[in-house]
């Protein structure tokens, strides 16, 4: 792909080619972009008045992510952007539009503060025994087979089990939850290609209706699950409104399993691709938590940040960003920035990492990061302890990826043990 041509072209962009390469090999694509500049025009269209920019390097990425005044997630704050209406009417926004993802300032602090009351470190660590039980149960189901699809049999069901148990989602509704959340992350606020819009819309509508039904049930028959606690939390007389509650539950379901599932699948493939590193890790499984930080940096499941809107004219990375322009941080690219990490393109499970952006940065850093880290630690430790001879069971070129602009994960990962 001629990135220079596509980055400079606004009339004849190549969104399909860009998305295909983003799924197949985002690391080479972003490496090319970093050479071209820290901030580049995105190679896909938005509207006639406002540009979309991609931030490729760590320094500029940090500038954007920590400056919520000039780069906002509150799209309504930039009223002259005609793209706002399209972004807010995109698939998934009606459900998630009142969550922490779409507000800044005091509104964000309020929502995050209320949810933090129940999403505490003590609560997360208390989940360890149940997560370990889930991981072992999933491996028990395939142990005698000698092979499995690691994505379908382990990486997907583990976090779905965890977040569903946390929220009180009945087991027989997990497929609906998974399909709905997958439909949301398949597009996001800005879609490069939406060939199956009607199907996605149907799944998202069903998911939204189910979330509303679930919250109503918990309101009338509260239990010990997280949704029941969210319904009841109150701080100085402040509570989550109904739209805020629905958005929060939807966000927790989607973010609570999709990215962790992709981390486990992509992380295992990365380990299998680096046999020497894998052997050293298996020799000392106490290194797993540190190894997970490197896997998050090296092959994190979230490719880009939620798009932000510039609230004023800003000079960034040698470019002039205009009010109303969309700014997207390529998290995966910043995490391989050669000016920030030594031998950035190499996997080093013993690397000492001062900061990576796999969970974002600033006030919108992922609230569920401690849970994702705990699930990752247990998933990798349990898998490598029980199946030390794990190996890929298909040619590498047979593997395929799913996702969109923001997330990326393996469709399947056949392994033998």
C-alpha cells in the first residue's frame, strides 16, 4: 500500500485496502506511518469540512490522551461539526452514548467515581478463585482431545464467563451478549466499511433491549451481582440515571470480554511464534504478570483510541489540527515507537516497561485494566502449566483476523497439546 499517496489523498481514499491491511498486519502498516510522521491525515474519508488525523508516535499520543480539554470525547461540545450527528447515530451509540466513553470534565469524573465505588481493587482480587475455577473447567473440557480451538474453547468463553457472572447475566443469554457486543466493536463510531449494516443493527438492537430488560429485573429483584450494586449506588444523593445505567452496563459487557479475549488469543499466538521466549516463561511462571505487560505492548488487542474531536486549533506533530477535526490515536503504533522503546519491534518478556498505551492513558484509561490483567495472568498461567507442549495446529498463513478500526482479534486459533 502506498501510504504516502493514500495519506495525502482526500478525493480517492482506499478505506477497504487500509482496513484489510490493518487486520492482516497493523504493525508493518503503522511502522510505515511512523516513518512518515507523528500525525498524519487518515487514509479514509470523513466529511467535506473536517479532516481525520491519526497519531502514530508515543509523545504526541500522550499529548492527545491526557488533554481532554482540547481533544474531547464529548462530541456535543463541538457543535459546528456536521459529522457529530453521524457519529452519534452510528451503531452502538444509542446504547453506549451516556457512558464514560462519551463525556469529559465533571460529567466524566462523576460517572467514573460512581462506578469506582463498586469496581474496587479488593473486589477484583476477590474474583481470583472463581476465575481460576473457570479457566480449569474450560481446559478440563478439552484435555482428553489433544487439540482445541483456543479462541472458541478458551480465549472467548473465559472472559465471557467472568463478566457475565460479575454482572449476573444468566448463562443461557451469553450468546446474545456476545453477538451484540461483537457487532458494536465491529464498527464503532467511525466505520471504514459496513457491508452488513442491517445484520449488525439487528444484533445491537437485540443487545440493547436485553440490557434494558436485565437492568429492570435487577432493579425489582436485586441480588449480589454488579448490576444490582450499580442500581443501588449513591454518593451524596447522586445516582446513575436510567440512560447512564444502561450505557454503563452495556459498556462493561462489551469492554469486559472482547478485549481480554483478543489479548489471550493474540498473546498465545505471539508466544508460539517466539519459542525461545515461551520456553523461558514456562520455566518460571511467576514471570507471567510481567510478560503480560510486554504482550500488551507488543500485540495489544485495541488498535486505536476512541476518536476525539479537537475543540480548538492545535499544532500537533508538525500538523495544524482545526476545530472539529477528528483525532485518532493509534495505540498499537505508539506502543512500538522506536524513539520510546529500545528494539521496539522485538518481543522481550523481561522488558522493563515504564508505560504502554494498551489500556489508554489519562482520565479515560481503562477502568477494567486490573480485571483484564488478572484474567490474563490466570489464563496464561493455567494454560502453560497444564498444557506445556502447546503448539500451533494449522499453517500460520491459514489464520484469519476479525475486527475494525479499533479492535483486532483472531477468528480461530487451532492448537494441539
